[in-house]
């Protein structure tokens, strides 16, 4: 054991990984609600679903993303002084409060406030679920657990979308918060409370004597850790779906009735989510054999090239095939990357994971902004694919030349 590696006591227990799986699944259930039900929200709060009201509803997602960046930054400080288990339970509490508030919210501004709490709770859980894996599991078990956790972010949409549709038809869109998100998040909180051990060495020994400033200084002064943060900011392939859905509808489905267009793209999204789950779970089992850095670089290269080629496909089914390959390689890369960053700065793992989430969210915003600018300037989806793909290739180069594979101790 090195001076920077936290002491590990007994096994964290049989409920440890299952509890992290459940809490991750629970906090990502709100994402498809906002995506699928924006029209219903507009009708509720504005009486119609015209462009102006839909634009106002879309700001709920903007508030949610902004909250994730702010909370991730704040957690970088709090991770130094507070137990990661306690912070994860705080995140779950925010999601529980958000689900109740969102159900009763009578106005859009109040819904935005509760979605702000949801965004904060989601990012807190995401940060410390992975941090706890890094702190408490032996090296050979980490990657598999990370694969499960990353896979749950997509499984929440895959499972949640049809359930959300059913609940909406029965009780209205706000019932999803009471009937789906609330019981799932309460169950996650209870399982996490029972399944996550409260042990003395939950976070690195000696971290309580370090200043907040030193935590950020250690992360940013570490070349490999800083390269990981820069690289994940440029991995913008996650922004592709924003443009891919419109590309499908305008390029291949323009002569198809709108309801059929929507049904088709929903099917494509569901296949993509299933692909993401499979890729995440598979890579979680391959990291120990092939290396987190190697898989991160390979996945980034492949997904970036596929992003560029996808928008040039002359037929629908060829485009779907490339799209699913892109999704698979992207999530393979992201899962491997999540393992790669865990042990970059073991003494300040919580701060490192907080910054990883913050830069990742910023990267999504950058990728969406760049793609939107290319579409506006050139009126070309090919320009969108080239710009986002080029950013991804730059990130792959950064991962290859500037990051290191942490040694397993």
C-alpha cells in the first residue's frame, strides 16, 4: 500500500455494489421524463405547446445542467472533509425531495427549482458512487462495478421510457414523479443506507488535514489527471443525439407522417440505450485484461470516426448501423475512462471525480454549441459530424499521449 492509497478494511459487504446500482438507476429516471413529456409540460403550464412554451420548458433542462456543474464544483470541496457515503445519501435525499416537489409544482418556475435539486442530487450520487468503488473495492473488482454503474445511466431510459408512457396515460405526466421516481429513489436511499458501510477509512487517510485548495492543486498539477479532464471536455460524441434525431427525420423520414417519425426515432433511441448498456457491461469485464487507457483511446477513436461518417450515409439502415456502432464505442470509451480516472489521484479521489463530472457536463455544452453553430453557419449535418468528430479525435490523442494507466496496488 502506498502513502497515497487509502487503507482498506474488511469487504464492504454483499449489498455494496447492488446498492450503488439501484441508486444510480433511480437518479437517472427523471431524465427521460423531461425528454419525452415536454409537450405535456407546456400544455399544463401554458395551455398550449407552441414554440415559445416549448422553449420555456426546455429551460428546465438548461437549469438542470447548470445545477450539475455547480454541484460538481462544490462537491470537489466537500469531498475533502466529509465522508463519501454521507454525501451520496445527501444526493439521494435531494432526489427524493425533488420528486415530491415536482409532483406538486403548480408553476414552471417551481418545477425548475425542484429540477435544480434533482440535477444536484444526480451529480452527487454519480460522483460518490464511483468514488466509493475506488475507495472500497480491490483493483480487480473496480472495473466490473464501474461497468454496472455506467450501464444504469442508460438502463434508466431503456426501462423508464415505456413505464413513463404508461403512467402518463393513466395519471398524467406529473404522476411519474410520485409513482415512479419517488418510490425508486426512496428504495435506493434505504438500500444505500443499509448497504454502504460507514467505516473510518472511507476516504483517504490524512485528507481531513488538507485544505480545499490543496485538493484542487493536487488534481490540476498532476499531468495525467489534468489531461483526463481536458480529454473528457473534448469528448463531445454524447452531443450527437441532439442532431442525429433531427437528421433522421429530415434526411430519411421527411415524407413520413409526424407520428410515425416520432415512433421510429423513439425505437432508435431505445436500441441505442440497449447498446449502451451492453457496451458498458462488456467493457467493465475487459478493462483488467486490456487496460483502461487502451480501451479509452480505442473507443474514443472509433466513436469519433463513426460520428464523422454517420452523417454521410446515403440510406436509413446504414445510418442506423453506424449510429449504433458509434453509441457502443462511445459508452465503451466512457466506461473505460471512468475506471481510468479513479486512481489518478487516490488521495483526493472524490475531488477528482467531482471535477470529472464538471468537465464532462461542460463538454456536452461545448459539443452541442459547436454542432449548433456548424448547422447554423453551413446548414450541413456533415459539418456537425466533422466538428464533433474532430474534437473527439483530439481527445483520443490527449488520452494516448498525456494520460497514464494507474498501477494497481
